[in-house]
């Protein structure tokens, strides 16, 4: 479990196929503190298990499913990645509940504004559109953000200067692909509603919605 608050931006040292998985070595500093082999670190929003460490790097092994559903397979030497260690009980939840299970890859279709008002518009995969709502939460490359507008084929987010300076979104541009994770609460709401045929407004009100 994660919060979507990026702790640091790391850089890829190497990425290479190793049998059934892709081994990725990442240079970092902050996320190495108190981290041990077997711990989880979100890499651009994808939860990965640390399989090896040095004084300045950690290694993960991305399996085929991860490569298929995320952008991790496209990482190259020098690629910058958003990093976050898993949430500990007692930590503040400053973002929203993030599982680190990427739903799919979206494409940035527009970056506009500047300074204190950077707006990014993204086309998501069709299967997660129903989970994206205005004022709801979305995770983009591991970053917890609030949806500012949503339609049938795109959604927008507004990025504050702090987020630009602390994440890879500072260099985001049209055409870039990003990992997307829908709000887990939206998933469960749909599951509950979908399991109840003939659900009415009164029924939703009775469930607290």
C-alpha cells in the first residue's frame, strides 16, 4: 500500500531481460533508507519487490504481467522514475490509498499553462474510464492527483509547482505514456453496484452514497 506522495526521483542504471523477467537497477538515496531486500517500492506507480541492494542502488525484477500493463519495459539507462516506499502503519496518508497495481497505460495528449498553472490532459485506456470522475483521485506514474475534468475519452489534472519539482511531471510532454491506477474506492463501489441488479437511488442512499 502506498500514498501517491513521491519521496524522490531516481534514475535507471540498467534494464535488461533475465529469462522470464526484466531486471531493473535504479540509483536512489532516500528510498534506500531502512529498506531491506524483500521490501516493496513503487516505481512509477508499479509496486516492485527489492531483490538486491548496494549503497546507491536497488534492483527489481519486473515480471511479464508488469511489463505488459505498465511502461517499465520501456525504461532505459538514464530514465527518471518516481519512487515511493510502501506505507507503514502510523504514517500520515497525505495522498490517497494507492495499491501499486497499475490498471493500464495512458497517453498525454496535451500539456498547457506554465509557472503556477500546469495543466495535463491524458487519454486513458477505455476499460478504466468508468473509474475516473471529476474531483476524484487518480494515480499517474505513482503520483496522487485530483481529476479536474473528465469526459468519455480524456481527463485532466492540474499540477502545482511543488509536484512539478518533486516528480517526473516536470518534463512531461505530449505523446508521453504514463502508468495509471484508478481509485480503489471507485473499483469497490462499481463492484458493489454491479452485484446488485435493479440498484436505485434510494438503495445507493441507504448504502451511504
